[in-house]
C-alpha cells in the first residue's frame, strides 16, 4: 500500500511539473502542459485508482505551494481529478453469469469524457466571473489582449470589432470543451498503451474502432442544442459547453465508425490516410462531418440491455 501512494505522489509531482511548464510561455511548454494528465492516468491505470488519487493530491499541493493557491485549484479541477476519474471508470468491471469479467464500455467512457470536459469548462467560466456579465467582460478583455492588435487593421470599423469579439466570446465554451475532450482522450490512450506495454494494465485491450456510445448521448446533445438556442446567461453557457463536449465525443465516435465501415476494403489505407490528411487541412469542417457520422452510427445501433458496472476488486 505504501508503494502505491509513493508511486502516485511521484506521478503527481511530474504532472505538476508539466502543468507548471506553461508559465514559460513557449510552444513546447504549452504542448507539455497538455500532457499533464498523463502521469496521473499512468499511476491510476497501472497501480489502481488509489495511486491516481494520491497523484492528484500531491500534484495539486505542489502547484499550490510552488506556483499559487489558484494554480493548485486549477490543476486539481482541470487536470488531476478528471484524469483520476476516467482511469477509475476504465478499470470498472463486473462478472457475468458465466463468471467472465466484463469491463466498463468504452462508449460510456467517451460519454463521460464529454461530460467531464463540459463540467471543467463551466467551472472555469464561473471562476472567471461570479456573474455572467462579469464573466463576459473578463473574457472579452482577455480576447482583446490576445488578438486585439491583429484585429484592428483587418476590421477598422469599431462595430465590426465588437461583433467579432462577441462571436469569439460566445464560441469559447464550446471550443474549450472540445479541446478538453481531445486532450483527455489522447492522454487516456497514451497512458493505457504505456501501461499495457509494461504488462500492468488489468483490463484486456479493447477493440477501439468498435467503440459505441450509448443512445443517451443523442438525448443529451439534443437538449444541449435547445439550451443553446433558448437559455440565457450561465445556463446557456453550460448548454454551449455540453454541446461542445458532446460534439467532440461524437466526432471520435464517427471516426471509429468509419474505421469499422472500411474493414475489408482494399482501399482502406488510402481512404483512412485521406481522412486523417483532411483532418489536418480542414479540421473544423471534417470534425463536423465526423460528428454527424457519429450521430448516425449511434442512431443505427441495435439496442442492447446493459447493467451498470460495479468496481472491480483490488
């Protein structure tokens, strides 16, 4: 037990170091900060969720002591606790009637990734301003500080500048949630693959292309679309974050569906290569198409009964 907490604490310190690297304000540091959840995930997947929780606590304390108390809170909410929670879900299992161990479905893990990303985004928005007016004002100040110099020559009319800043501010919750989805998903895959190579991964390696999100995903996405259209202030912001998180998760679902649909096709390598190349060149539009494919794949799936998973025994 002591070794579990020792490994977790070490992983938390590494995660805090990666998180704190962003303070150097360089592209490499920004890339390293995106990998901050990785040590927590590795500790949780390889040495059980208690080690991941120890990593979350140690990393949060390190950030609070050596950076700032606010940095410790941000690390805990946006990096450590989400990583621990997703690893915990990934290692959930239950025994079926034949005594075989069934693992928590990847589709439900992906749904939780989208929901977690939306929650992180909402908490960040509330922290930026306790009221919606203060949040929008603070966000618009940040947007102007980052891109104001480039905006002025391109948009000489003040009204056009105000409109552009307003559009960017409205899109921030969705974009932030989408970014968190991709960051958490990539880190979870890297961590699981790394732990698998060390032969410490308790879970059998799943067929990732066969991932299928539950039908509840479509219901949540539908309610989020309605909320974006009709809800004001923070409720509308929450709906926007949920829509962004679900859209990103659905785009990954669509990518998995295309992998399955092209099985056995001789042109599969070329088709997938073209798909990934288009992702690099036309990422936004391709992601929209992939999200639509994901919706269709979920809608066409055959319903199957599923019992809630129970934690595996250590």
